[in-house]
C-alpha cells in the first residue's frame, strides 16, 4: 500500500450549535461552502507544484510515488549512472571503471575489504541540483524537501535489484547536539518517506553516543577512528535476524554507513544495505560535467 504524506486535508467541521440558535445560518453557510470546496477539489483538482522546486506545469511533470516532480528538476539532478562500484554505489569513470570484475566494477576502497554493509546505493552524485536540495533540507529548515528526495530514493530501492529485500528501515541517527540545534533528523525524514512509499516499517534501530566530535572536519582515517563505538543498538531484538535498510542523506567516505552497519550486524541482524540521497564521488574518479 502506497501512501502520501501531507496531501490530505481535514474535512470542514461544523460546531455543535443548537437547532434553534439564531447563529445557525452562518454556520450552515460555512459548512456548505466547505462542502462545495471539497467537491470542487475532487472534480477540478488544483494543479500541484513540483515537490522539489514548487513550480507548476513547466515542461511537464513526472509522478514518482504520486509526488509530482518537474522535468526541469529531474533534468538537473546528476543521477548515478553506470559504471559505478557494485558494492558502495560510487560512480566510476574512465580507466578506473575498466577491468571490472563480473557483475560490475569494484572501487579501490571496497576491493580492500572492510565493508560491513552488503551494498550501498544513492539517487545521485552529491553535486548540482541534488546538492542544493539536500543542503536546503539540512541547513535551511526545508523539511518538505524530504518528500521529493525520499520518493526518488524509494524509486532506486524498487529499481535496483541489489538493494531490494529488506524488512526494516533504520535512519542514521543525528548527533544529539545537532538534533537539538536542527530540531529534526533529515535522515529520519527521508527514511519515513521511503518507508511510506514502500510499506516497510521505519524504526530508530540505532542510537548515537554523545561523545563523537565533528565528522566532516576530519580526513578518511580519522573519520573511522572518530566513529569507533559511536553507534549502539538499544533494542537488539528488534534488529535480530532481519535484513535492514540503513538510510542516510549523503554517503561521503562510507565510514558512517560502515560503522552503523557494523553495530547493526553485531546486534544480530542478517544483513545491512544502505540507501542514500546522494553519494560523494572520489575526485579522481569523477570528472565534473560541463
Ligand atoms: Zn521542479
Ligand atoms: Zn566501492
């Protein structure tokens, strides 16, 4: 069953005034007007704007899990296209992608082992319009953008065989300090959207320890060190034996996703797949599109 968020309006309510009340006519009129408005909405639905840019009808719309997204936005999102690493989903270009093993190429990081997640996939490269939308969702309070980004993530989960087959969705938890500052966890908003599109439950499987510092100021090796023991699974029974889809906004080095996957597996889960809105490409493997 596919559901949409925030599209249903509550029906007009009439207060319980007595029949003899002299103020009844305005109330009936209001109720009637409400009824007519609802009837008109059904007969002549107002054209909905693009869930990403808000514009209406420019160059046509595509519906992704009932969410209208304009062709302009779809054309500006740098979707991940083959060749990409079959483990971490990172796009690969040119010489690096050649000589791939059967089933697709594997990037250097994944080839050297140490990945706890089975596969990771993302909608697009953390660049261009997608970067702008994610930035606005995270840092400008534009929570509503989780709908458009989330439906595109759900589409990846249905189209890519490698990511299918999960029973529970777990968002990557935000650092508690960040959660207080921001008021919401963007990964959780995205996870809820994906869960709603696909009919899969979303649970706060992971908790984050308060002791980790700023992740994005650190380099690759330090990121791994900094994350050791950062995530816990407070209710291991919930994860035990299950195939879990971990949801995050951006996969940068993959260190966070990996550490989360490690904690979930340690709690007894069968396997962990990762779905993100965007993946940051390795500079040397990605030539910026003109
Ligand atoms: Zn748009
Ligand atoms: Zn890889």
